[in-house]
C-alpha cells in the first residue's frame, strides 16, 4: 500500500479530479471582512488578519495583525484630548485605511479556504480512491474479460465512461499512450510496441523486462498502472 501511494502518478490523474474543493465567493467574503476595519474606524483592523493567521498558519498575517493592534492601541492611548498633536490621529487613519485595503486584498487571495493540511488530506484520499478503482478494474479484467473489454479497461485512448483508476493495457495501446499515461520515453515506448508486434502480446511485467530495453526499475515504477489483456 505504501509503495503504491508514494510512486509518481501522471499529471492527468490529479487528485483534484476526485475531490474538488468547494467554491466560496472570494469577493463577497473579502467585502464582508472588509467591513470590520471600516466600521470600527480601524480599531479592529487586526481581527481579520488575526483570523487569517490562525486559519492559514502564515506568520506574515499574524505579524500584520499585531502591527495593526499596536497601532490602534497606541492611537487610542496617545491621542491628546485637546487635539494639539494630530500625529496620533493620522496614525489611526493610516491603520484604518491600510487595514481595510490589506484585509480585502488578503481575502481575495485566499485559496478558497483550503490549507496545506486540507490539500494533503485530499491528495491522500484521492490516491487511495484511485488505487481502489484500479484493484476493482483488475479483478474485472481477470474474472470477466468480455465485460472488461466492453468497459475499455486499460484504454485511456478510447471514449469510455468507466473509471479504472488510470490503468493502461500494455498489449493494446499505442506508443503515444504509453508516453502520456505511463511516463516512459518515446524511444522506450516505440521499442516496446515493436517487440509486442513481433511477440503478439506480453504475458506480464516479467516479459516486458526480458524482451525490451526497459529496466526492471522502470517497469516496477509503473507496475501499478499496467495491465496485460489476453
């Protein structure tokens, strides 16, 4: 199981196809959070960025939140009652304006609420789901080859609706398909097709290693994707 999950997976099998991230309107979210510094006259400019720091675990958001909090607190404490010194008033205005712009921009750039932990969990779940589909498709190919042919298992080059998890039928596909979906070089794929035409078919990975220039490491790396139809 571990070996299957850690091997390289071709780009067309991206986990996002299995588990799409729910869409959240960025503009509406950004404007709502922007009301916090706007309506609080900058005094709560730290709050949206503090929430972002906790949500995304980015220290830059935390540092910005701390700076806005210090600026707002300093303005409240140090603004003189007789308004003889406007410097602290302008500081509060700067906290107000910068906090508003910073909040809106930061939320517009937020990746639909996902975090690295969320993305990793989705990637793992996607890999496990694809492996389960490959296992099911292999069982179908071994137990009921006629149905497997109808479902076009291992034939990503043909129109089909059945998802076999990315299997590739070494005895049926072209060199271009082997290059695109298995990741072998054009030279290796074309050489395999020539040998296949001479032999008729490969019985399994061992014959691919024995009769072609592909190394055992190359074949083993792709073994989880390969099937050999009769």
